[in-house]
């Protein structure tokens, strides 16, 4: 739901901290250093996402080998840990075509979970928009896609990625990535806006004491999806390595690279996060409109998106091993041009993270995110709206930064939920 959210820029790209204009060669070097460090941090973040995904795969292997309350809990905890570093990479999606084209394999949502496994009767039995709405590939070895018989006997990573993902050209047929794995680990959250997340039993993976049938195939699907997530993340780690395709693309033209950084910051802040992931659910009071809807982890996903946006500007990142990366940043470029604007940008980014932290604290101590957006929850609505307001404010400052750095016309992602809220009810 992209709408026009375009601003033109009209000032010089860089000036020295003294206020004197930089020579063109010096300006290019400074911008190039910023973009190179941006790529270095991207590589580190994807490495951390890969490391935690590999730990998730190990936990899934343990669950399949010995299904129990303990191994299911450990697999869920590994999934939760894996989400944080990945969410901090989302700022690279907008402005970097290689990431945007790949992202759907690992983080597409929402999904019609009836494609994958059994669902509650309240889910329904058919959809005018999706013939595979309740295909339940785990229970059915033969399925039909676009009227053709498909053999789903062997649930492999290749089958999930090549045949089932977006089957029939339907985006809601999400068969791979974090959310498919999340659904398999938690099951449906049937609590609406009441307390509680999904509550799948470990016996759904136990071939000796199987519940809900097809436990071997369910385990095979979970294993295939997790292995595929690891291989997809390896691909992106390679893309951001020195001389990798994503790194080379963003570093080829420093000015375009700076534009890519700010496009990612502004688009994720405004259209994607503030709009589609947050405001839409708040308008509809719909518990299905939350990013991690099976696990009730949405507050953490949103928080780490905000941290990732802040990191893209400051050039700082704390790795999962505690190592802190710092280097040339967009912040330094803006400060050289307009120290007041740089201060405004950093203050707005910090304020948004603070509001997200308040939302996360509420989720951990009072009520989950899906309860916050429920109808009639005044305090919950205010907590979510405060975070949305912070994202919108920082997106507007990103626009001013784009103008100050003379980056030309850049289209940032928009959202009907923000730009034309009445339309979401039509």
C-alpha cells in the first residue's frame, strides 16, 4: 500500500565541520568511508542472524530427536533469540534491491497457516482469494496447485522454496522463513485479544505418542524450513562480505549509497513499521495484524527494527558476542553540514527506541502486543501510538536529512494506514 511520500532535495552533499565546503575528492572519500562501514555492519548483522539461526537449527534437531516439553521450550527460546539480530537487518531491505528481492524468503507475513498444517475450525474452510487456504501439506502428500497435481511426499528445503512458497502466485502462501517456523513451534494463537500465545504440544512432533497426526511429516517440515533459513542467511552473509554483490552495489557510487541508507531508514520507519505493521492493526484492533502473531513476540521485533534504524544512522552496532562496532557514519556527514539537524535526528531515533522499550516492557509485564491493540484498550493504544508517533517524527527528519545532503528525489515507502486511514475500512 505505497502512496506518494516523495520529497525533493536541494542542498550540497557535504561540507567540512568548519563550515567550509569540502573539495569534491575529499567529500567522495568521506561518503565512501561511510558507505563502506555501513556494508561492514550489514555483514556483521547477517553473520549474527546466521549464528543464531544455526543455534535454532540445532535446537530443532534436538526437539525432533527427543520431543519433550524441555526440547520444545529450548527450540522456542532459540527462535526468539534468532529474531533480534535479524530484525536489526531489516533497515537494509529498502534501498538495497538485493535484500528486497531476497527478504520474502525469510520474513514474509502474514501467512495463511492452513497451507502448512492443521488449523482450528474457527479458521474457516475456504477462501475466495486462496485455493490453498487449508491445503495442509503436512497431512496431504498429493496437493493441487493451479489445478495441477503436485507430489508432496518428500518435504525438503527444495520443495518448500521451489514449489510451495507463494504457490499459485499468492503472497499469503508463505511456506518458508521465520514465521513458518514460528507457526510450527507455537501453533495458532487462538486467544484473540486475551492473554496467551500459541500452545502447540511437543507431542505434535512425537512419532511414538503423536497428537494431531502426521508427526513425522510435521518434524520433516520444521527441519526443512529451518535448514532453508540457515542456507538463505548464508547467501546474504556472502552478499555483504567484502566484494560481495550487495556490498559492491552499495559502495559503487557513494552518493547513491548514502541515499540507500536513508531510503532504508525512512521507508522502514514510516510506511512499513509505523504504517503496515503497527497503525493498521491499531485501526482494525485485529490480533492477526501483528508481526510475530503465533509467539506474541511482536514487541521485540518492532523494538529491534527501531534499533536497526538507529544503527544505520550512527554507524554503531553491538554484536551478539558483545563486541561494539563503530565507524564513519551518516551522522558525521549531517553534523558537518548542520549540527542542529544531526542532533534532531539522533534525538528522534533515541526517543523512538525509548518508546519501543516502553512498549516491550508493557508486553513483558502487563499484556501482549495483540492485547494492546485490542478494541477499547485505552492505555495499550496509547503505548503503541506513542511508538508510531516516534517513527513518523523520525521519518520526517530523515526527509530533511535527504534534502540537506542534496540526494535528489527519493521515494520513501508510504502506507494507507497513515496517509488515508479511512481507506482501510473500505
